[in-house]
C-alpha cells in the first residue's frame, strides 16, 4: 500500500524548534516532489515548502523563509521539515504530499499523509 506518515508534531513555546518527518512506504520518495502544507482552524490550506525531485531545488512560503528548512534522506525514504524560531501563527496541522512537480496548490498531489499537529503557545 502507498502511504505517507508524518510525525514530530507537538507543543512548543514561541521561539522554539520542532522537526517534522514524512516517511514513505509502498513507493520510492526520491522520484517525487515532496511538499509540506498546513491548515489552521478556520483557515484555508496553504503551501509551506517543497523539495523538487528533478534538480534539488527547494521552495518556501514567504512567511516561513529563513526559519524552516526542507530536506531529504533517500536512504530512509523520508523527508524532513526543520522548523526554527516558531511563532504562534505557525500553529496548524501539517501534511506532507507527493507530486510530479512542486506546486503551491494542493491540486494535483498524488499522495497525502494524514497530518501531524503543531501547537506554538506559551
């Protein structure tokens, strides 16, 4: 079965850090662009970051640029999102998704994880 499973979410204070993991099974992750999306209560889903499968390019939403870092470990078939200097507005359910190419739209994603909750609060 094709599956993406996120982990690493939790409660963290403003200014703190978390590292999220997206582990793939049933397919080879390095063939796909991997995106992170997030959705806060009452808000639309928004694209956070993406790692291309073709040229190694990475992309970040302006709101997280300089604070978040996306990376791959192909040997572990896993993608990570390192989140530093967290703010309360980063609070959301974070999902990873696989697609042919990076896109800021959630349309066209081939596989989705169920999500992991990140709460930034003092």
